[in-house]
C-alpha cells in the first residue's frame, strides 16, 4: 500500500463499531483524515484496501490496514492514552476483556436479531430482546456502585460497549427507558449528553473519490 501523509479513517457516523474507533482516536488526540462513507455506496478506494467492505477501516501512513474496531482502539491508545482509558488495575483486565467479548458476541447477535428480525429466518424478536436485556442487567449490576464499568473513570470497556448499548436502547426507546436498569440508564444518559459523544457524532458530508477528507482527532 502507498504511504499517506496521515492515517486515513473510513467511517460511518451511526455504526457502533466506527463510533468506538472514533472515541479512542479522539481520546488519543491522534489526527486522522476521516472519510465519511455511505455503506450502500462504498467507495472503491475503501474496497481496494479492505475488500470486506465494513467500517471502520484505518489506513496507516506506511500503508498498513487495520480492519477491526478493537484493533483501531488498541493501536491509538497504545501510542497515546492521555485519559488513561487503558490504565486500570491488572486484575480488571480480564473482566474488561470478557465484557467486550460478550458485547461483540452474544449481545451483538441478539441486537441484530431484535433490530432486524426480517433479515433472519425463524427469529422470535421478543426472545432476542430478552437475550439482549440479560446483558444490560449484567452491566447494571456492575454499575451499581461505580460510575463506569471498571470503576470511577471512563475506560476502553465503556468506550467499546456504550455504542452498542445505545443502538439497543434506540430500537424501542420507550421500552428501554422504562425498564428497571437505572444504573445503565444513568451511564448511557451521561454518555449521550457528553462532549465526548457530541465530538464523535459530528456530521460530515459523504466522502467522494478525489476529495480530501476532514481532519479528526
């Protein structure tokens, strides 16, 4: 891959995977050229470097391509982590990893089935919602005594999971906010009203080939 002047991030504003990558990049302060894509009109430039056609995709200056959101997060925070998103007790590392694994595995599967039941065969939407709700209850229990999942500070675990909880909540807002998981609601509401969320959700025009992207980070 050819070298670039700065890392290039292919992103889609509402994608939770892209959202968590942007959280880490914004927190790190590493500047990238953000190229906002429309997933039904995936640009050839993105498909050339990442044929799988999903976001985020981060193309580094030396041409290396990071195609997974957690890879992007770990890359950015390993270089610079001014907020200490990865700075928590070693005993909690396995807890954070297991929560993210549960989010990306069973919870994401249930979320997809609940949000898009017509895309799958033999799906019981209510049952899938309950599967997702079981993960929300687990998070609520963790948040009962602390502001965030790993304690009193925002960490990579919060950054990785909050975008998916947001997506789950917005499938049926009235139902979600009426349920008895007050700690998750407080945690999610704080995120949605934060400068962090506002900064990563700024709207950008669709990137077109031959145009410059926007500076982000």
